[in-house]
């Protein structure tokens, strides 16, 4: 999180968060809602279509989500000049969703349990 410029307080809050992610689908549009005790982040998209989103840390990005089998590949490009590109791979398994977030050479992994 330091790499993308997240401040100290937000990093400490995020480190203690236990996010819940809900994915809904209606008329070709996915809605992804991630909720913690501190914040709720929502973004909507259609597979393969570019969209603008505000990330959980407040960055504005041009994004696109594609699908490869049971995986979503979510590419975010910060709209600021020289902004970073983030790649989030969500692998949907029977009981889990494994998420891998990459920024440059930094990789973060999180496992979400199905409720």
C-alpha cells in the first residue's frame, strides 16, 4: 500500500479489516460490493468494457475486467499522469475466491471464504 501512496492510518485500518465481497449480476452488468467496518466500495462493469472506478484507497482509475475460465483479470490504470497500473486476478473456486493483486513487482494475496 505504501507503493501506491496509501497513508499510514489507512494502511493500519486496512490491515485489520475483514472484508466481505458480494457479487451481483443483472442484465449483463456485474456489481461488486466490498464492505469492511470502515468503508464500503462498489464498482459496476460489463466484461470487456472499459469503465471508470474509484478504488478503496481513493485513486481514480480507468479499468477493464476480462474473464479467463473461472478467473477475472481486472486491470486498473491510475488516471494521474504517470499513474500506476494494478492487476487484480480473482480466481473463483468451489469454496473460495483467491485474489492476487499486483502493482509493479509487489504482490498481495487474499483468500475470501464463500458464505
